[in-house]
């Protein structure tokens, strides 16, 4: 236990199950004293979240589909009522239609492209716009991205393009919110087995290659991500904003 996030109200979005990156971050934030507020998508995720958080004591959870403005408004109104102030947001949400992660990129449908951008990118704007109103003591917003934003991973397709837009959005939002002492950063995570990752073609090959080639000769863990997220959410990173932090065992710097 530490106190890097003591008395900080932190909203965690994107816990599907115990393998979710958001869950790894939630556990690490809790260990540093954070008050956690969760969102879930649908009844199945609600049940899974309730089981996971059973032993965490006093945590709140609210439904939120980020493609729905009314649900976002209701979520932030509820947070305002219950907590008044928000200090951190973890945005660990992405979605693309499965056919768009299996077929070739040029065959992405107009609707598939729109949905991927709406849920995986626009949602960060939609959340940041509402969160800033409650971040009256400054704050930290983090999102999750992948190296497919800057290099081609065949099959990652529209999600790579969405992650490029997400990283650019991080810089624009960080510039606009900086004057309020709200910092906005992305963690570029190495591959890690989650439900979302299962939808990516050749994902197990990516895991094997990273294990073989990365500087640390291993894949990353939820604990690796939790630690870096605590750094970005806490005052330890008080001078850091608009950045993409690679947490990938050094793989992104490998030439061959
Ligand atoms: N797993 C990896 O290898 C990896 C690597 C780099 C980045 N990421 C990113 O990490 C983030 C978290 O993904 P994960 O791998 O933990 O997978 P996950 O499947 O456990 O979590 C994804 C979450 O997004 C949520 N979501 C999807 N559509 C939503 C909507 N309309 N409204 C609200 N929530 C919605 C899901 O309900 C789920 O909770 C994503 O942005 C993903 O792209 C994952």
C-alpha cells in the first residue's frame, strides 16, 4: 500500500473482466489509496465488475456506453452529485467491427470506419469535455493506445488509424486543458491477452515476436501497466502532458 493517489477520485472506464487493462490499472490505483468510480457496458460487464470489486469495499459503478451522449451526461452528473471533484480518468475503451479486423484495410466499410473512430477516439473528447468541469483541483486523463498507430500491423487495420487519431487527440486535448492543470497522456501498451486483443488477426504471433525481440525478452503484464498508470495519474508525473508513453518491454525501439 502507498499513498500516491490518496483521496483522489478516479474514474475507470473499460473493465470487461479480470484480464482487462483497466482492471490492472484499477488494482494499482487502489493500492495507492484512490477512490475508484467504475463504468460498465451492459449487464454482463456489470456482473463481472461487481464480482471483481467485491473485496474493494466502497466503490461505485455506473452504466456508460460512450457512443451515447445522454449516458455520458448522466454519468458525469452522478459523479458531480456524489463526489463533487474528479482527479483522474482512465479511458481504456476501443471497438471495431470484427470483420474490419479480419479483412484487408481498404475494404473497411464506411460504417465500420465511423464506429471505430466514434468509440475509440471521439469518446476521449466526449469524456474529457465533461471531466474537465469536475477537475477543479487539476487532474490527469490517460488513454490506451498501440504501436499500430505508427507502424503497420496487417490486420490491425482501422484500429491502427483510430489509434493514430487518438494519439493526435491526446496532444490537442492536452494543449487545451493544460491551463487548468489537467494533464492528458497515452500509454502505448505492448500486446497483452484480453478479450479485445482476441479480435486482432495473428495476435498470438505478435506476442511471440515481442517476447523474442523486446529488450526485456518478455511480454508486459497488467502490473507493468498499473505502475505506469499510477505514475501518470499521480503527481510523480506533474510535468508530463501530451505524451505517448511506451510500456512495451522496449520493443518499439528495436530495429530488427
Ligand atoms: N490488449 C492489448 O494488446 C492492447 C494493446 C494496446 C492498447 N490496448 C488498448 O487498451 C484498451 C483496453 O482494451 P483491453 O485490451 O483491456 O480489452 P477489453 O476488451 O478488456 O476492454 C475493452 C473495453 O472497451 C469497452 N467498450 C467497447 N465499446 C464501448 C462503448 N461503446 N462504451 C463503453 N465501453 C466500451 C468494453 O466494454 C471493454 O470494457 C483499448 O483501448 C485497447 O485498444 C490494448
